[in-house]
């Protein structure tokens, strides 16, 4: 459905810009994906009507009503299309039918009023109603002759006399004729014939960028990408010299961008989309530019992956971790992850650093990532359990250890972690404090004047903990107090 909505929006934008053929094409493509969507038929009916193709507009309006008989807009579309065909009776009936479902609908009321006036004017022009007689009285006196189903074909304007033209006018006239023949062949996918006519157009008028753009379009369809780029560049050169509309120059640049995109040369595509945007900004070009930028970013990410380099960085991280320099260890593990983002052990190692630095939220995120990468990675569950214990979330920690035990019932760390969580459920805060204070190491930490000052700072300013955790010796003491339950960090 996302694709349908995207095509519908594309059609709406083209319709607003009065690019009726583009709008019809977008709606048609959307209908091919969702043939029961009455709104798409309604929108295409509007596009056909704007383009003067009233018979097609009427068919789409009737399909809209068939799919949703109670939707007033379907009847307004039918009325407008019938009016365009001068089928006043059908238009009047359509507006009346729609008003049954929405009697106050302004569009339907206005349409009915206008079609009534149009019918009267038509009948007057045909002599059915004398000009000095009230139309309402005339209707009661005699029924008007029915209007024709289709309007009379307007006389075609006379072809200009070539012999009366200047040499320049002749060239432009014949160039236009060749272009029209080329367009007709292009629509039929008769590309060889289209090229013949477009090249003939250039022979008559080599200053029109449109002909070069059209030739480039043919080469693009035929996957002759180098020739497509060449023709676009020639068109830009000609367009600059003849001061062509900047929209046409932007079109050439965008086509070069599309060509490089087809060739998967996304960096070059980006260059030309940016050039197109500098000439004329459109939503389509902006979207294309964003998409190739995403491709470039992904290519760069993939190019950076190197498992050997990742292993080197991991070893450096391990070295600094053993030294107690957790911040530097994090940097090396992060670089290792960039080099090999699918290795769960790297996230587990960085989670261990974050635990030491009391950055529990980041540590949990890494644990979840390594578990996602490998659901059987026991260390990930154990790391997660330890972090949750440090956050005093015993039930969640126990669940993490339970997952580890499901994978390996004899894992000593998981057994001990699960046991500690179970015990903590049964102990009240006073008992926790009593047991902790009986630990000589805990007593020594709390007797240290420097640590007492640090703990006081942490209580008054939670952000102070981050600064103190940069010191490995202090970090170890804080972690000991966390594990004992003396302090908590949230």
C-alpha cells in the first residue's frame, strides 16, 4: 500500500502542476496495484477531464461510482465528464443522484446550476427557446429537442502556409513536425523510428535542447547509458548557448543522474542530482537525491567492514580493559564494531565496559544487540543480568539469567547470578545493608574519606558519577558498592 500511496501522491503533484499525462500515468500504475481503490479512479477521472479527454473521464467516474455508490464525489466527476461531452441530461442526472447522498454538497449544487444554464444556452443557440420567452414557461409549453451526445467537432485551424514563412520559421516548423512524429514513435516503443525523427528535428533546428533530451530518453530506454549521458551533455551545452528554460536544463542533469544511478555509480548520480536541484528544485529530484545519498552511506559502511581490522581493535580494547581504562577500551570496541558489525562478542565486550562506567542504558542496548545477532550467545544474557542487578532490577535480571540457563543449565555465572537474584527477592533493605557492612572490603571503602565525599557528591549531583567513573580505582569501588546493594544508580 505504501507504493500505491506514493504513486497517488505523485499523480496529485503532477495534476497540480497541470502535467495531466504524467498524472494519468501515475494513477494508472497505482490502479494496477490496487484496482478496487475508488479514489484512484476518481483522481484519474479528474486528470482526464483536465486534459480534455472527457470520454475516458466519464468511464473512470462510472467505475468510481460502481466501487463506492454512496460517495458524492464520484457523481460530481461523472457530471463534469458528461458536461464536457455536452451530454447535459446525463450530467444533470449525475448531479441529482449525488445530491441524494449529500443534499448540501456545494460542488454538486454548483454543478447542477451550471449544467442547467449550459443546457439553456445551448438550446437558445439552436433556436429551441425564443430569446423573449421565459425558459421555465418554454419548458412547460414544449419539450426541447434533446442535445446531441457529442459536441460538434470544432474546425481545425488552417495549416500555416510554408511558402509565407521566413527561413527560420520554416526550420522551426519542420523541426516541430519531426519531434511530434518522434514522440508518437517513442510512445509505441519504436525507438529506431523515434531517433530518426528526433535527429531530423535537430537538422532543422539544432538550438532546441528538447530534441537532445528526447534522444537521451530513447538511449536510456534502450539501456545505452553512455550515449544517453553524451546526448544530455550536448543538450545542456546547446541549452546554455540558446538560454533555454532552466527546467529543461534541470531535466537533462536529472536524466544523467538517473543514468548513473542505473549504473550503480551513486556518487556521480548525487553530483548530477545536485546540479539539477541548483537549476530547478522538484520533489522527484529531491527524493532521488536522498535515495542515492542513503546508498552511498551504505556503500561506505560496507566498504569499511574488515574482520581482521576488527580483531586488532578488539585486542586493543581487551588490553585497555585489563588496565582499567574503560573509556579507551570503549573507543576500540566501537571501532571494532564498525569493522565487523555482525560479531556479537564485540557488543558484549563493550557492554562490559559500559557496566564498569555505570552507563547501564548503553550496556543494556549492547546486550540486546548481541542477543539479537545470536540468540544462543550465553554471555549476552549473563552481561544483561549483571547490568540489571546493578540497576537493582532483580526480576528482570533473574529472567536474563534464566535465558542463559536454558541454553546451558550448568553455567556457573548464570547459576550464581540467578541465586543472588532469588536471595535478594527474599531480603529486606535492612538485611541487605547489614550483610554488606559485614564485608571488610565494603567497610574499608566506606571509611575512606575521599570515597565518602564522592558518594555525597553523587547523591547531590547524579551527573558527578560519570566524572568519577573515569578513574579505574574509584570505578571498581563504586561497582563493589552497587553489587552489595549499598548504593543504586538509575
